[in-house]
């Protein structure tokens, strides 16, 4: 029973952390209809920033904030490449992701950097006010609260005028232009938010695992997309559930599938293959579900009523 509890706790911890990243992917992919591959670079970018700040004695929460700002800056670069320089969306993300590989190495000065022994958001500050008896659950408590905070923040933003414009850009950019708003600027803002979320998640994971790895961003786009699609496929008919909640639950379900595969004895070297299979199954199931329901009018139409 203790083994089952530990596995469940690990799934929830990882699921909540990656759900923050998945919410960022949701903004770019589902709302903007923008295949932003820079996510694979901004996730470790946030981790690299956090690792170096922690090693230099910076407050862990401030390190997370600085990581999010750095990720937002990377999203800004992707947006400018696409909107101002007229580079295709896919190539813009690839260019940013490729550049960030070198930037991450320049920041960390190594491909693998340990932060063991530094203060983190899980062992310092306000967390010390919790009873010692809850120490084994500190990480789960913090990542749960962070995931809920980031979810509520995104929910609030998408209900604002700016958030409504963001949702409109993915469906009908001409409508935004007709409202005397620059659709390109709105799209850039969406990429800034999405990559900010992704880098923040990278900073949290770095503090949870106590190390930075330049390869930790590999497959993040696939993982984020799988979380979004799984969540929106499994919980599509729950009309009272917000889309961001579906994304969080989708992330947890995705991590549970990976954990189940590994605990069944699958070779960890096949992890990326397993990720791809899960994503493919989710994508096919999502397409079949849409076809059965007669399709949807646009990216934002199905979820607009959830905000």
C-alpha cells in the first residue's frame, strides 16, 4: 500500500507541475492555433535561469518569477519572428528553440547542473509554517497550490477584454482587425503568456528535482499537446468544467499512463516512444470524438462558453 501511495504521490506531483506547462501550450495551440515548438526550449530555459539564481542565493520564489519573465521574453522573440519578420509559425518556434539550446548552455555553463543543498520553494519561506508531520507532502501541497493559482489566473485573464481578443485571434483574425486592434500584437501577447507559463513550470521542476538538464525540454511540446487533447477528449461532455481544469486533469492522466507503463516493466529507454504512442492514441480519439459530434466550428467556439 505504501508503494501505491508513493507512486500516486509522484504522479500527482509531476502531473501538477507539467499541467502549468500544458496550460501554456493550451494558449498557443488551442486558442491561437499556433504550433509553438519553442516550448521545448523555454522549458529548460526557465530551469536554467532558476538553477543559476538558486546557486547564487536568490530567493526561490523570485527565481521562479525571473524564469517566467525569461520565458515570456522567449515567447516575444517567437512572436516577433512570426508577426514582424513574416516567418512561418512552425519555423519561428524552431528557430527560437534552437537558439535557446545554446542560451541554456551559456547560462548553466554545463549540460547538467545540480542545485542540491540550495533553498527551494519546497523547503523555505512560508512552507516552514506547515506542520512537520506534513513534510512528506510539502512538494505535493506546493505544486497543487501553484497549479490552481496559475489556472485561476489564466481563467481570469481569458475573461478580460484582452483575453477575449486573444481567443478571437485564433478563430477570426479579421474580426480583431475590424475592432481596430492589431491581430499580430494580440498573437505575440498570447505567445508571451504561453512561454511564460512553460518557463515557470521548468523552474518549478528544477527545484523539485534539484538539477538542471539541457535535455529536459525534449518532448515538452508533445507532452503539453497530449495533456490538452487527452483532457479535452475525456471531459468534453462535462459542460460545467472549465477547459483549463480539463488540461490539468489531462496532464495528470498522461503522467499516470507513463507511470503505469514504467511500472509494468517497460524499458525507460522507450519512454519517448511510449509518449508518442499515448499522444497518437489521444489525437485519434479526439478526432473520432469530433467526427461523431459533427465537428466543431473553430478552436475557440467549443470552449468559449466555459469562461
